[in-house]
């Protein structure tokens, strides 16, 4: 049997090459095989002789198993996500596959961090994640909606800034509306809200509003939604939407 | 009066050059002035003729004001953080300074995202942030301890994975101990816990344990602490500490 190969779990960042780390660029160039969602593989620099195994979205575990199988044959396999592979992306699926397959654990696995969508959105908006925050996926494909509600309520109870991934899709148009209904009963209507769409990619767009006035139906799968804490503020920006930021300090309201 | 200059708010990533984005490398090379904590300026590639304004840690607002003043003189100024400037770093301080100084708002400000410490730690550990998570700074220099306690309790109530920044310093040895005392009353003792120290830098070290067995006194300012959710799991890794990951799916416990 051949020597086990190598599995590189990489993220391209949210869009442009300038947000992809040199470590990931090097990993892509030395991989014999790339495994990932077609949209992400299309963003990898071309390389002669490299095998590309594209798959549809929403088959993450199959993709992870294929990558492990190729690596066991001695290949150098990059599993490609957008953003950071560790944040709502392929790294968790790879370890789920490894957890279920003890024989695959002699493969050398390396996870490489990347810039995630919330960070690109935060940079364009100002510094909304400048203080304590929560990160929640609104997709209930793999978890019960009751858990998402519990987490939204806990995030409001803790007065966290909230970053919402996967707010809506064609198959799931209702979750973001239900989420906003819940947040409106627990947070001030004046809370700043930002919809950051396709940041760093064609069609980039940002909308800054308040929790009371927001129309959550503007969100789609390419949108990252940020809901402020009680301290999140706006700063006027000449010729553009205001900056949005969360100060590092919080007054001692009990004091 | 001269034309206003440009302010670039950048992050170097947690350590090695291979985690610094090309966008930030380019920004550093075209800046006339770098402003930041000495430790971070030491990590910037040398450039002839560039002015470096080093400061001590914990004077973030003074540093932001200096950067705005230089940019108003027409300079191209990079404000340098480690990690991602938007996550417990200089971006919030820059917008605090801009909020307080309307005359400075004609400066062109650009924030550039980067890889934050929790992402580097997550990559080395496996995929502990693979599902919904909270990010909390334990420093009470700028916020009341009561708010930190409220957030820790909310994070436990929501069964989030928890990433703790600034867990302890020589001046604040007690907070991480108090935080663990609180988390132990709200979460299972079996919950996986990781202490990830100086990831990507000399002296990198990881310790994986459980909430019941952890000795939080091992944490210092260079440590990122991750406390799992009820679903966070370990996978054996040959010749090394186990991988730690949080699956993408959560069973419907009510079902």
C-alpha cells in the first residue's frame, strides 16, 4: 500500500486574491488535487496537471470523505473553502469524516486559517466587531430552529454584537425574518444593523439601518448581517454611508 | 493647508509572514508612517525613509489620535495591529478618535481585514469554532467585570463555543480563574477546553483538557482560550494532542 498523503484544509478569503494568505497560495500551488465547491475552485489559480474535484454545495461530508480517500492514496489534497475553513466551512466536515474513519488518521492534516466574511464586512463597515461578539449561522439544515432561537436570545441577553452567517436562501427565506422578530423583542429598535453583501466580490453592497427599520428580506446567501450591541455607534463619513463601530469601553451602568 | 492624507488600519496576522495578507504587505510598503505597539512594528518589513512611531501597549486612543494627526498633514499612515485590526485591536480606537474629531473625517480611512488569534488557534487545534461561537475579552480595563460575567453566563446559556481573548496579565491574574469558576457552574465538567499560546510565534504551545480539570492559571496575555459547546469533541491524532472540533450538526434534543 502506498504511503499516506497530505490533506491541506484551506480558505481563499472572502473574495479578492489580496485577502488570500501566502500560506494558502503556496498550498494550492503544491497540491495534486483540489476538492471543493465549484465556485471556490474557480477562484484558485490554474496549475497544469492538477486534478480538480468540483462538487455542488451542501455535500460537505461527501467532499471531506473524497479528500481523505485521495490523501490515503498518497495524493496532496487541498480542501478548498471560501473565507476561513474553520468558520462555518469545510474544516468541521473534515474532522467529522476523520472522527468516523480511524484508519484515515495517519494522513497528515494541516488546517490553514483565512479571513472570514464577517471580518471583510467589518473592515468595510468600520469596526462593528470591535468588542465582544457572537457568530451564529441561521441555517437550520443541520440543527433545530429551537437552538438558533435559544442562541439569538442568549446573544441579546449578553448584549453581544451579533454576526449572522447564512441568513437566508431561496429554500429558507423565513429564518432571517423570524430572527429579526425575536431580536426586536429583546433589543432596542435603535440598535444599528448592517447588511453586507458580497464584500470583496462583484456586486458588493452595504446597507446600514436600525433594528426597528430594517427589512430583513434584503438578505440572501451572500449577505453577512451584523446587529449591534447597546454601545454600537455610527460616525458620519463624507460621501458614503456612515461608519459603524463598537467602542472598546462600556460604561459601568450599575456604578 | 495640505491635502488630507490616508489612514490604513492594518493587521499583521497572529505571527508568521505567511499569515499576513498581500493587501496588508502592499499597504505597509507604501506607507510613509507606521504607528503601533513596538512589538508589532518590529514585525513589519524594513523600508528606507519610513517613519515609525512606536508606543507602549495600552495607549490605543493616543496612538489613534497621533495617526489621525499625521494623516491630516498629508502623510500615508498605517496603524498596525497584530491579528485582525477589527477584533480587539486598533480599528475601534481609530473610530473612537474619528467620532470625537469631526474635522478629521475628510481623511481617507481604509480598514484591512486579517487573520485573528482565534483563527490561528482554531486551525492548529482542528475546528473548535466550526459552529456558533462567542468571542469575549476578559480584560476589565475598559468595561465592568459585571458585564463580563453577564456575557459568560449568556454564552453558557446559549451553549456557544467560547473564545476568550486577553485571559490574564501580570496585572490581572484573577479574571480567568473567576471566569472558569463561573463557567463550571453553568457547563459540564467534561466540556473540552484548549489553551493555545503564541500560535505561529516562538514558544507556540497548546494544552487540551476539560473544564473540570483545567488549571486556568496557565493562561497569560499570549494565550487564546477556547471552551467548547456541549457538542465539541476530540479525535485522536497519532503522535500529538488530539484534534478538537465542533460538528456542524446538533441533534434535536427536544425531538
